[in-house]
C-alpha cells in the first residue's frame, strides 16, 4: 500500500519538540494551506473540554483558515484561563510565521489531562515544523505521527474523485487509541480537500460523515475532553461545485475518508485483539438502532467474551435489553459471524467450537435483527483485554 | 465475626444437585417460613428477563408467600416458554413438599444465560434441600453459598432492633460478582424479617432500601436479566407495627441489611482490588448526583487508573463531564482520599506519590463537589483488573 498523499495546496510537517518523554518522539504537527480555506469542525460534547476545543470551536465555520497546529503528549485540558492563553499562543506563533492573523489558525492538543503545556518547547518546535513543511507522503505521515499518543500506527486515508474532468482529492489523518466513545466528534482528525466548498457546504459534508463514522465507534465508552474533527477545503483543484450531484460525490469521498480513519482507530485500540462490527436492524428509528449497538459495544462482558473467542450470546442479548429501547424477546434474533444463535426469543442449537473458531480470526460480526421497523445502524468497537487494563493502569504514575 | 442467624420462623438450606460442574458445589437453596409471609420484590428493568423473574414478578406483592427456591449455575434466561414452565415446575416441587400452592413460592435462578435448566437434577435436589431445612447459622450460610456463581464468599447480614420491648430481626443473603449495574434491583438477594408487615409496607421498605443500596452499586455497568431482591416478612416476632416511628425503625434495619449486602457484592466483585466510594454533592437533584456518580463508576479509564493506584484525576473530571448533566468546569471540585486535586475548575498542586500511596490500601474515596444545589448521592464500585478480563474471557468456553 502506498502512503497517502496530500491534496493540492496543502503542506504538512511533524517534528519532535520534547513534550513526550521518549527521545525524538514526534509530538508537534502542522498542516497549512497556500491559500485561505473554508473550514468546519465537530467537537466533543463533554461539559469539560480542553482549552484548544474552546479556541478552535470559536473559529469555525470560517472561510479564512490557513492551518492547524497540533501537539500530542499533553491535552491542555482542565487548565483554566492559562490553558486558553497557551492555546491561543500556539496559534499566534504559527500565524507570525505565515504572516496572518492568529484567528486563521486552528489548534488541537491530545495527551494527559490537567497539566499546563510546556509552552517554551512548543514555541521552539513551531519554527522547526514550519521549515519542514512539504507536500509529500513522508511529510504527511510525519504529521500523522506527531498526533499519536498510545496509537501504535499513524492513521491516514486519501481518496480522489473525478469532477468535471478534473481530479479532486480528500485526505485525512487521525489519532485514537483510548478515551474513545461516540456521540460527538471523537478523537482528533484533520481532513483536507482541494475542492472549492463554501463554509456551509464543508460543515454539512463533515457533520454527515462524522455522524456515521467517528460517532459510531467506541473503544471504552469514555468521552474525551479533546475530541475534534476538522475539514479544511482550499479549492486548489480549480474544480467548481456546480450541482447537488457534485456535492453528493464529495460527500461520498469525505464519508470514505471518515469511515476509513474511524475504523483504523478501532483496529489500533489500546490492547485490542478483535475488530467488532455491530449491525442492528429492524428498529423504528436510526437513533434506537445506534443506542442498542452502542450499549452492546460498551458492555465489558460482551467485550471480554469476544476477547475469549466465546460465543456467549446471552451477554449480547441482555446488553440490548438494557439499552432503554422497548422490545419483547420475541422481536429479537442474533447472528454471530453468520451463525444464528438466537431466533425470535428462543435459543438455537449451534456448534460452539465452530463459532469460536471463526472469532479467532480477530473479526467479529454481530447482527441483531428486530421486527419493529426499517431503521438500521452499524457500529464498530474493540474487545477488552488484560493489555488494555495494563496500559491504562500505568498511564501517568 | 459470628455468622448471621435467621429471623424467627424462617428456615434455610443449601445443597448440591449437580447443576454446577464442580463436584459437591452448592447450587440449590431454599428459604421457607413456618407461616405465610407478606412479600415484596424488586426486579431487573432489562427488557430481556429470566423466566424466574417473569414468574416471581407476577406473584408479589403478596401476603401468602411461604418460601423461595433458588439455583445457581444456570439463569434460565432467554429460554422462552419452556423456561417459564421450568421455573413454575421448580415452585410446584417445593409447594408439593410444603403442602401449599405453587403460587406461594418465589423462584430465582442465576448463572449462564440461554441454556435450559437441568430440571431432573433440580427435582431431585429439592427434597434433599427440604430435609436439610433448619434455623441456624450453618443452614443460613449454606443457603447463601448455594446462590453463588463467581462470588468467592457468601454474603449475609442480619440486624436486630427493639420494638415495644421485643426483638425484631431482619436478615438477608445476596450474590453478586459481575453483570452488576444499578437502576433496578441488582443481583439476587433474599431478605427475611420476623416483623409483622402488610404487603404494602414490605414493598415500601424494600423499594426505599434498594434505591440507595443495590441501585447505587456497579461492577461493570452490565444490567443482568435476573436481578431480583425479595423481602419476606412473617410476623413471627409477635411485634405489632403501631406507628410511623415503628416503620422508620424497621426501614433503618432493612436499609442496613441492604447497604451491607450491596457493599459486600462490590468487595467481592470479579477481579476487584479496590473498593471505591463515590460521593457526589451540590447538585440540583439526587438523580443528577446519581447520574454523575454512575458515569464515573462505569468509566473503564477511571477504573483502570484506580487499579494502578494512579491519581489521574482528569479521567474522573472528564467522566463527570459526559454524564449529561449541565455544569461549567468552575462549578466542580475533586477530592481523592482527602487530598484536593481540582478546585473550581483549576488543577491543584499535590504530591502524587502520597495520594497514590493512600490508594494502595485498597480503599478509594472520590468526592466530587458541585455548587449547583443541595442534593447528593453515594455510589460504590470496584476497579477493573486484568483478572476481571481473564475471568470473563473464559466463562463459558
């Protein structure tokens, strides 16, 4: 697989400025555009938010954004007024180099909560990142690495669509690992496109995509203070968006990038050994389907059964039962990796060893089918392993 | 500590009838009264419920109950009509021996979901349990053991209060271990009293006690299909309940037993190494306080930080932030084991090593203080360990 490339007019860099303890660990990233972008953002709905969320949220939607600065190793959350001053100082330092206003730069931070930023390190890192800016796969990947916390691999995706005889690109980078739960823009992701979009169009494309991708994943049900997904559109492709059908094509491209990045987050979840897809169908509304899927996804008993390759289906059905959606047992059937385990409220005889064997591939498809309507939803999650516990019992001390 | 005793007029037994794989493991329990009891029950609010829940729920409140039959090793849940027939057959087998109607017997089952009961084993075990019935601490403890699944110790408590110059006793036995989450009668518990209560009084006493005890604990946030708490009052103390103050005294006794049993469940939670008390105060309503406490209790990141004796307070504050209760960071302060970590939205300098050391005792007190009102709630939970994962990854296969 070739490494993804950046859309036209964008440059990226990732450098090490010493926020992370490990020597030479990349911890500062920069994305800039050679012309003003329209920009949209989706942020955490947590009542306790990081200072960069407060600052960036106030700057989108916009049609004057020139770049995004991100650091890992410190989330600058729960840091009060000083934290907000620090976040603004980061954007000003970038703006000074680009010769623009601080308001034209967005900012994201991820890492431990409750510590003040090492601002001098970041101030010395920013010119270093600026010098390293480039439009090539290596620079893009270094920027994706600079966003990582406990992620083990950088997460990037790019797609190209043809519009009016020209190429339009959408690319993105994300970080995840833990403190991942849906119903907000989850984690950090920056999407860039060389399409020409109005700020309203960018906002519309991003919200649609996030709702079905980042909002439909959960590692541990813990909503972060820093979740942010940004979309920057700089128009460098020189392709006009003329019709609704053009927008639909771009929606598909933005959706593709968001689906891919959100699933990469689940595949790289802390300690995860299984990638779990939960399809819930036959509900009255999509919201009902999502709620059941999320409840199943967040049950530690479902997650640990999957860790043990154990088709212990009672845990799945009982989790659906406490999701808060009214149904009767007879309304519900369950299929795991293609084998029917529970049909219209009754257990089905099945070969446990065969289903368990199918789970050892690391891929589990849970299909919960109801007879209450036509709505459906798909949700992605990971299992819960002893390694997740080990990683999170040792994070700060 | 002496082993708790049964109230007057009650007998208990616990025997092994071969439901559990381990040889001689107690798996069938019986509680009977020598005269009809008033009886109240609180049950799971899961949409998917065990057959014994359906049967017992239909039989309370009542003033004609003579006993409760319980088995462990199989929850008789998700077993359709045959499961309900089996649950009724268990009560009929007991009623035949007592010379009463099947409707006068309550039934509970706990264990793996989705397997039909081994009814022949249970049918042969019931006469064995009937022969072993006795009113002494040994019989009571064997009954408590017969309810256990992955519990490592039996859970019992008894209190005595003086009323009109006579002694009135309240005693109970419970099982817990996992699939424990609040907002319903959680797990199995049987409470017995020799007080004379109307069915309405029994119901009132039980609901009040459960709301602040079993409904305020969580091991893993997974609501069971079988949760049941029963209170049987047989009046054998010959003490009349004359005034509201009498009822208040009995309420205190029932509360005491429920608090004790629910905390024993947390102390014996699967794989648990820490007992965690979460006090949330200063909210507009008790419901708001409970919701924040439960969200903190169910966060895998908070739980694993506690496993690691890590005062990683950002995880606690950020969990409070996604509980769905509106507040600003400045409204919130956090104290862990007596040390202030976060005050009115700002981090406080503190000695991490000292707080970490205090957590190594296995007792953690989390106090979240808000300035939004006068309501408060206390909630109890356990940590999340690699041992919990191991136990639940290996449960059926």
